[in-house]
C-alpha cells in the first residue's frame, strides 16, 4: 500500500511539473491615449479577451501613457478606453505572444 501511495505521489508531481513547464509567460501592453489632434488624455484602460471579459484594468497618465504590467496571458485582445461608463476609444484586435510586449496607441473621442 505504501509503495502505491509513493507511485501516486510521483505521478502527481510529474504531471504538475509538465503543466508548469507548458505554462507560457504573460505579456504586456504599453501605449498612449490621445485626441485626434494629438493632445494626450487620461482615461481608464480595460483589456478585453476574445470572450469579451476584462483581463486587466489600468489608467493612462495625464500625458496619455499607459502600461498594463506583465499580466496578460498569450492570446487575442482588444484595448478599450473609458471615461466613466462611456467607451471613448478602442483598438483593433491585437495578439499577445508569450513574454511579448505590444505598443498600442489609441485615438479617443
């Protein structure tokens, strides 16, 4: 019985190791938010995945600069800008690769 428990433990550790090895490191999005005339603006930034769920949220600075941090799993995303509840700008669909970095500038209204 003890030998069987030891084998089960080894199997669990082996599978856990495989899952950890297969996990891809997250990426990041940096960029700026500006009006059409080039003036920077501060807005709330929300990153949505392909299922339209918010993955992360941040805000652009008064200079219009934003950074999500390295928290976004590889996949397809859309960056949307908000003032309160109103959506004021959106990106095209972008693709984050494992450990990747994307620069996304957004024109807001």
